[in-house]
C-alpha cells in the first residue's frame, strides 16, 4: 500500500515509517522539515505544515493509507504569552487535525490511524480542566467521527513512549541518561510520586499496521505495555548507566519529570492492563531492554 505518515520525522511516526517500509509498503514521510535520521531521510519526503497549508491542493491524492503522528503537545506550546494554551491547542489540534483528515478522505485515502494520547481514557476527569487533555479528547472524537463506508478511521491512544532511532536526537532521553549517569551534578537526585504505563515506539509501530489492516472504524484503542512507578522507572536508568540508586520519593517538582507534564495530576499513578494489546498483537515487555540499549548507545556517543 502507499502510506503517508504525517510526523514521520519524529520518534513515533518514524518508527512506524521504518516498520511499514520493512513490511513491504510504499512509505512517504510528511513533515515541516526533512528528517535528519539517515534511515528516515532516505525515504520519500513531502513537505507540509498541516496547520497552515491547504492540503486540499492535490498533494494527498494517490495514497491508500494515512498515519497521523503530528498532533501538538506541550513541547510545541509557546510560553511567550503570545497565545493561550486553550487557543493554541484549539488551532493546531481541534481545528487543523480534523481538517487534514477530511482532506485525506476527499483525496481518496481509504484507511487512517490517528496517533493520540491515553489521557482522555485514563484521566477523563481532566477533560474540561486541562487544556491539553481537553484538546486531545476533542481531536480524537472529531477525526473518528469522519469515518464513512469508504474511509475507515481509528485512533491509538498511547501512554509514555520510549524508543530509539539512530541519528534522531531526543533531548529528554539524552537528559535522562546524563542525569542517571551522574553527569548533571547540579540536579537533585530523587523520584516524583506516582507512576504510569509505558510502551515502546516499536510496539506502537506494530499496532499501527494492525490497526491499518484490521482496525475497527471509529474505535479508540488504548495501548499500553508495562506499569512502573516513577521510582522504578528512574532506577532502571540509574542501573543501566552503572550508577545504581535507591531513590527517595518526594512531592517536589522533578527537574526531568515536572508536574507540568503530569496531565493526569501531580503524583498520580496511571496503571492498567491494555485489553486492546491482544487485538492489535504487538510485542510486550520492551521497556527494560530499551533502557539498557539506549543508555549504551548514548554512552558510546559520548565517548566516541
């Protein structure tokens, strides 16, 4: 199939692009800028700013499947006061993403997967309270509502995602490795309260192909793999870098896992077993292995 992956220059979209290509599909990456990771840069590229570009100009014609992994989160939110979080998310998510899906439908795309977040399902009390969770809930519902007899749309709602693509710099992962190895001595060493579910970007890629081939139109699938407290999760990184710690748990704001990104609430624990994991048949128990692999890779880069 001819597959368009919006946001394919990032981790989740990039791993989906790699996996689908390896499974024999004709993959094109769409993003604002050409990917920097060599394995992604070698794929066909279609430049697009989905928020501001008019994609009804014909550029979506000829694609059979769509994977959308580009909706905005707090990393793109301007903090200069130029726009409120509510208005920012409304513009880039609530309005722009369904508009893109409608254009894809009109261009003849047959099946589409929207990569969402787990918060609307695991923390529904935050809908109407947290601008980000509210926006992702609105967007998820809006794109699935575009399903027709000829346009199948489902969403994959993700927990915290961990992965690695050679050549793709992920700042918060590099910071975690440096923090755990003791290379950031000015940062206090402790764990925040609570915890969450985690999944690998490779598992998400496998689930994406399953959803494209046999996903139920209009359904929101809740993905997940392993549940860790933040103490357990951070200690995996400390152990992997050869600097094992028994971390104190504190209510203080953590330098790398701050309350501002804890959209279920500061100190909340979001643990669950995904019933949809069996339906979409992706690999499990990937996090511990990934932490070791990523730590070794970053250590090799720092000593090269």
